[in-house]
């Protein structure tokens, strides 16, 4: 009796998914918990394991949009198992050219032999931690997994890791002749289906502008003190904690401090009810090849600099390799978005519903400012514009300005973070 393969429940609000690449082919024999297909929702992409063993029959093709609970294929446990291939041992074996053995009186060294060479590279790759999708792409492109650095949990090799490795044929295709470089037409049009993630991003951003009373206030911070402190201690910090000391941890700690002083910015608006939070689950916006995702650092208020930097590094790596779970993407209470890594000088970030505040960071640039220690004197300082977008339904203008000034003071005098000021 065939067993149906259903699209699983992937969490609240997800009613439809898009099928990605099938990791196994029609007619393959499948063992229980073998990974079958990529499933892409508007939040995450995950791999669906087999509910049982059996012969695979696929009923929904790659790229199909199907509802949660839909049948996308079947497994027939009563079908005959395919004959297992002889396992490869990774050795080089010398065998006589004839089946009759060594002729009497003939030295063994004079007997013609056939050398059977085994792909030891394949045997070694089999012991590497990698997702089935990564193995599939590696096999197609001729990539040796033993040479690939894994960005996933515990060093697991993800799809993106393999895609960034040059193939054996070379790192780039041959350039076409000069007369073939011109495009086929100067008015070409290319249409692509919007991915579930991009579609969800669009819906949430439009909803945020329509539903919240969104306003943005700006300030600027002199980054001199943070840059000096980071330069002095970044090597010792890395040696002790195994992570780089970046600017984001300073802003994360400054935000946590400011949210304690201005709790309305750490709250939700739920209809006519304000929901306040006595903790900080800090969302950090991360750009990926599929779009912007916003994973969450849980209990950021309890983390030190090393804890924050380690969490950011882990979440960013898993976001870019497609290794985030639903739990990683839900429940944040405040967001930080760093447009400065792309060169942005100033922007008005859009709220991440149902949150009431988002802090936008921008590019550090030297600008002439008045020296606070010598009034009237103009000096060049590394400055960063800060932008706080907030929901005016719960946050008053004075609170928003006070929050941003608090962040500015913590960045310009980072010793305040150590003293809890």
C-alpha cells in the first residue's frame, strides 16, 4: 500500500509553499528520513524527510505552488528493492588479465594485470558533513566536498558553499568572441516569478506603511571612541572568544540599554492593546541572494559583547546558506538594519511588524564637525547617521528622540555600556 508524502505544517500563517528541487529522482528507492525535496515558504527553505521507506513516485513538479497538507508524491514500501551496487572501498586492486589465475612456472611479476582504480575522492567526500542538496550539486559540478568549507551548523556544507566553489573545468566560462559579446537585443525583457520570500517581504512592508503611524527621526554619532576601542582590543578579543569584534555588538548593547529607558519602543500594538516586553529579542536584518531575512538574537539583554558577536556570526552564516529555522525568524521585539555595509549614507527604515521600532545604521564617513572639547574648532571625525523609525501610535516624538540620543551617547562614550548608564 502506497504512503502519501504530504507538505507539512510549517508554522502559523503559512498556508502555501513552493516546491524547490527534488533531491531524489522518480523511481529511487528511499529509506526513512532520507531528504526528498526542498520546500520554500515565505519565511524559510527547508528539506522534507521521507516519512517511510519505499519506491518514490513524484506527483508535483519543481516550482509548483501547493497548499500545506497537499500530496506531492508517494512511497511504495511493497515495491521490489533495486539491486544494491557493489560498495567502493577506495583501494587500488591488481587483478590477473585472465580468470584462470597465474600459469604454472610463470613469475607473478610477469603476469599481465588490470589496475582497478577507485575514486578515493568520492569515498572521502562521503564522510564529509553536507546537506543532500550540497552533495547533489557537488556531484553535478565535479566539486570535491573535502575541499569545501562548510558555513552551516557544526561546519556542515550547505548548497551556497558548493555554488561558490570553481568547477574543475575552471572558475569562469570561456569568453565568447568579440562579435558575440553584444546582446541579442537592446530592448530585452526578462520576467521572473516572485519567490514566496520576496512576496512575503513585499506584503509585510506595504502593510507596515498602511497600518502603522510610522515616523522617522535622525541623529548622528561620532564613531571615534568605538573605532579606537575596537582597534585596541580586536586581536585579544578574537583570540579569547574566537569571533571578530565588530561595530554591531556596540550598537546592540546600546539599543538594549536604550530600550530599558524607553520601553514603549520595545512593545507591540495589538489592536487597542499595548504589549510590553521585559526582555529584548533583537532582530538583525541580513541580506541574502533570495532577499532580506531578519533572524532573531534571543535574550540579547543577557548577552555580553562576545555572545552578541557569536550570535550574529552564526545567524548571518545560516541565513546565507539557507539554514535558518522558523524559530530563528519569529518573535523579535526590535530590529537593527545596517545599510552602511552597502554604502548607504541615509535612509528611512520600514518597521518590521508587529514591532514598534527599527534602528537604521549607515556608512561611516569623515565629516567636519565642531570639536566638543574645543568649542568653535572644526575637526574631521568619522561620523555615522542614525535613523529610528517608530510607530507613533505608541511612541511619542520625545521618547523616540530620547531613545536615539541615548544610543548616540553610548556609542560616543562606550564606557557608559560598561557602567550600565
